[in-house]
C-alpha cells in the first residue's frame, strides 16, 4: 500500500517538477519565464485586491510585463520638455503677484474694473458662465490690464470662441490722450491713402497709351469713419487668448468693415493676424473682423432695464434729435424682478443701432466735397436724390419690444433664474438673434455678457452674395447684332405692304400732278 | 456626462459659456437617482440642454447593459419631472427633415405644419404633414448622438458577445495622444466601412477600435480641439452642431460630452471654415 502510495507521490512530484521546469523555461524573445510572471501577478493581486479581479487579470498581467521594460536607470541625460500647460502657468503666475500699495486703493472712489466674481455668481444663476476658476483668472487679468494701461473704466465684454483658441474680450473707455493720438493716426492714414491714390493716378498718366482698356468701375465713395469715442468707436477693446497672456488692443472700426462683416460668415480661428478668406472680400485680417463683429454684437445685444441709463441732459426742447450718449442713472431704484422677467418693454438698448451705412449717425455722402473729375460728379448728381434720404435708426433706450422679428422668431427670450425660489431670483434676457448674448438684472445691478461663436443667427441658411455681372466686352448695338432672316410669309407680307405703299404713292403723285396741272 | 460627477465635469465644459445653476444641479442629482431605480438604468448621463424660445428642455440619457444599444432619452423642464422621448425611427427622421430649421418653442405638444406646395398631381394626395415638437426633439437628440457624440479611444470595449461596455482598465489618453483627433471616436454604430491599409491596421485592436474615428469626418476641420482650464483639459467642440462640447482630462478616466444649444445643425459650415 505504502509503496504504491509513495510511487504515485513520486510520479506526481515528478510531473509537478517537470511542469515547474517547463514554466521556468525562459522565453527566447523576452527572456521572461511564466513562473516568475505568475508569482508577480499573484503578488500584485494580493497587494492590491481589486474587486472582480478575474475581469481585469489580463490587463494586470500586461502592466507587469510593461514594468519590466521600464528603463529606470538611463545613462542619457534628462531632457527637460516644457509642456504648454507649464508655459501658461509661468505666465499666469504673474497674475498672482501681490504688490504692497494699500494706501493708494483707499483714495480711489470707484474701482475701474468690475467685480467679476459677483458677475460670475449672477451669471451662474442664469445658467451662463465660464467656470469659477476661469472667472477668477479673468478677474485678475482685468486688474492687470487696468493697472498696466491706466484705463479709466473697464468691463468684461465676453468671450468669442474660435476654432484654435478663444478670445477673452475687455471693453474699456478711451483715455483722453489716447483719443488725440488715435485721431492723429487716422488723419495720417487718410493722408497716406490720398497720396498713394495720387501716385497711382500719376503712374497711369505717365504710362504708354497701348495699355488694355482701363476699368471704368469707380468704387462708391467711402463712408467716413466715426470719431474716437462716438458711435461704433465709443469704446476700445482689448483681447487675449488666455488670462495671463498679454492683452492686445483692437484697432478702431470703419463703416466699410462693418458692411463687409455683415455679408460674410466665418469662424474665428483665435489668431489675430489670420487673413480672412471670404467672398465678398473682407478688408483686413481677423483682428479687424473681430472688432467689426464686436461692434455689431454690442449694438444688437447690450440691454439694460428702463431707467438704468438716462440720456445726457441737454437744454432746450429738442426731443426729436436722437441722443448720442447715455449715462448711468444714479437715482435708479431697481425694478421688480418678476416684472422684468415678464415683459420686454421694460428692457432697453443702451448702445446705438448701427445703420445700413455702417455708422451710428448718418452722414450725407452727396454733399461731401470731393476732388474728383467731372464724370463722377455727373454720376453723383444722378444718384444724389436717392442717397441723400437720411437713414434714421431707433433712438437710444428703445425698448426691446420694438425690435423687429426676423425669421419668424422673436428676437428675445426672458426668464427667471429660479422657479422654486422666485423671491430671490434674477431676471435674465437671452438674445435669439445673437446666440450667446445674455443680460441679467437684479435690484440695482445689471450686466451684459456675450459668450459664443460671434455669429448671427441666419434662419434658414446663409446665401453668399452672387458675384456682380461681368463687364461687357463691347457695347451692343445694331451694327453687331445679327438680324433674323425673314421667312417666306414675312417677305410676302412685306411685299404687300410695299405694293400698297407704292400704289398710294402713285395715287398721291397722280393727284399732285393733277393739282400741279390745275395750278398751271 | 455622468450625473455622478456633475460638480466637476460641468466646470470643465463651462468654457463654452453654458452651465447649470445650483438649483438645477441639485434637482438633477436627486431625480437621476430615482430615474435610475425606476427605469433600471445602469447609469444616467446628463445629455444636455436644448434652448427653446419659451422654455428650455433638459435631457438625460439612461444607459443599460449595452452602452450603445440600450439607451433611453428623457426630457424635462425643471430637472425633476421626466418624460420619455420616443425612439427616433426612419419615418420620423424623414418627417422632421422636411421641417424648417427654426428654433424650438419649448412646448412638446406644439404642432409644426408642413404646407405642401402644389407641384404636379402627386401633391394633391398628400395631406399637410403634422409633426409635434416632441417628435422633433427626439429626432434632434438622435441626430446629435449619431453625428457628434464622442468618446476617447479605449474608453469602451466590445466584448466577444458584442456588448459595448465601459473599459475598466482605461487609464486615459496621454498628453501626446490627446492632441490627435484620430484618438477620438464617434460613439455610435460604425458607419464608415473604410478600407484600411495593413500599415494602419497594425495599431488597431478589434476590441477597442470598433467605432469610427473623428478624423475621417467630412468636411475636414469640423471639430475644434483645444486645451482649456489652464491647458490641462482637452476640449473638443463640434462645429457642425454648435453647442456640443466634449472634455477629457488626459491620464484620467474622466471624459464626457454635453450639448447646450438651440438644436439646429450648422448647415453653413462649408462657408465658414
């Protein structure tokens, strides 16, 4: 019995030993063996004790194999690689630099930059926001902007999303010395333009006469730019891609850019120097396009409750002339929130409407003195009567209930931020024409923000404008048009007519002769 | 995005400008637990919000055992009372495609009427088609899921029984991988049966690569890939369905997508790139 048992034990031990030897056999490829691998795997399972181990055992086994190949002691020198996140962190660290100048702040009556965290708090109730941390970074970035540029007043305008990165946009008042500078610049530009035009004209004259025929197309006279601090150029805008990166000042906008921006539909990329490839061609790069869209969005969507702003008080009873400016009403008492969330007539635009011309105030182009040749003057005289009808936009502080409906959708939606605790809710208005534009009001506070793609709602679809008719190669006249060959019927009819005429003539001649004879 | 991790995931997609206020978040957390029990969902996702002229629709998606096939969408106005959306069928999709592309009203029983133009003898037979807004909503949600739902590669595995389930050992894409569009997949039944060369097939794993990749989308450039939140979170935005935002934190399991928009497809995309 014992012998038998011993024998079987022996054979079993032998087979086990054989199997162990098999498992210990090293792979020719990886120089690993299964025995050690399984030991490590079981040790890992015992250490970590994951639940449902059997489902993930393959992955654990793979992980163990990977750790074998990890090169821990490399003789190569460590090559430091800075990631984008690290670079940004370096720059954002400057936002958190704290300067000890407490005494100065007490003197200031009004801080030039807004309380962004409070705005963020209200916006979050409205279901809008950029995230609390991002808002805090923007807050610090705005502080940095105000301090470094010495801006008198600044607010967070919003954010425009781009395909590669986004723009954070700050709106600021012009400094007084800045206004003068800008005006000088613009006059310089105009002078340069005139000079270049004059040069071109001279060049044309001096060239030989065998040139191909010149285009007779004369561009319509350019609408003059609005002065700094007026209309579309009332504010200056600063943009940056990420809070902490340097703020870039956008150039002022001119009417031609606004008109062109109205006709195209392009995504922003996030690079200010990116050329805009579109039809009709856009005059300028993305910075200018961005500025034009900002002007359009501001004019369309900056709203506040009635009474929050008041028009500048002027003497006399000139009520018909539209006011150009409005200021914050210090006596504004606040309106009941439920009422604001209910009717649009309580809300009013506080930025001037942009006319078809691309300006806020209409300018008569026909009376503008121009040093052009006579032909153009003739043209202008013909077109004059049509053009000189002044466009009048809605005056400032027009209630939203008078906004036109486009594509059968009401332009605004209002709501309360909360249904359960409506006692402490805030009133929110959302623009349906400019998706992403919001305004809220609660008590004496009111703010606007735009976060979106910077594009207007198009309704059914966008139709790019068709190219104009090509110029004719030659003037069409009777000499070069082919006449239709007459058919047999036509010829016969013609013949009859001719015969009749002849007969009539003969009759007439005969009577004439008779008369002559009678005269004789 | 999973309703269990709303507090953090909503912050990560907030760069697109939309978020939920605290009242809605808390209501959603409470009601999603109840939904999960009542409908026997494995998990409940916040799908997004469709903005209407009068009211906004909140939409959640319940997922069953199979993450692609067992889906059910529900809508609500207050994040508490949920109503099941009908499953979109081909006939519904066709009916809705005849509608205009105006904004949603915010009333599920609103009826859109399609007036037929009298064109030839066939038009006389067809009655004016009537479509409720609920149908339109169901179709829109279905279309967005079909065309713009995104998952990172490896987050889901298809088991040998062809069940699609969460991959427990998914450790997230690495920073370098997260930068490439071909590491993101459409979370729908694969449609593009594109022949791949053996060279491309080398890295593919049939358990992970059973979905279409975003980089094959037409037109090229219909996705915007950026790093946000101090350049630590990878954010993808669909330019075809403006309002769809996807986020993924590299080297973690966190990923998800949300749609907040007016529910209209950006048909002008070719002009805008």
